[in-house]
C-alpha cells in the first residue's frame, strides 16, 4: 500500500527519507513501520499526524495505516 508523506519544518536534505513524497508499505503497517522505513528510530521526537490528526508517541505502534493516508512529520514548535 502507498501512503503520502508530508514534512514540516524539517531540513529534508539531511533527513533519511529525503526526496520521498510517497512510501510503499506492507498491508497492516503502522506509524512505527513507516518511521522505520524512513530510517528513523521508533521513539523519534518528531510530532506525527495521520490525516491531520495527532498520533501520540505512545499510540504510534497501534495506529494502522491505510492506502492513501497522509503521514506528516514535524519538529515540535515552541514559542514565547
């Protein structure tokens, strides 16, 4: 199955998944599977959204992906 990727506020030139806008995964894959396929650690500090809904780090392993989903990764943004 294929999912779309969206990177926000990331230096994609040094990112392991640079140049990717789509990711091909096996059926039944979850958010952790996608992160690992991108060369990232399971507990990466990036915030993750699935189809614009936040996926907390504790739920990444239980959050299944479907054909056509959009996975967004971005650094946590702090302001003051």
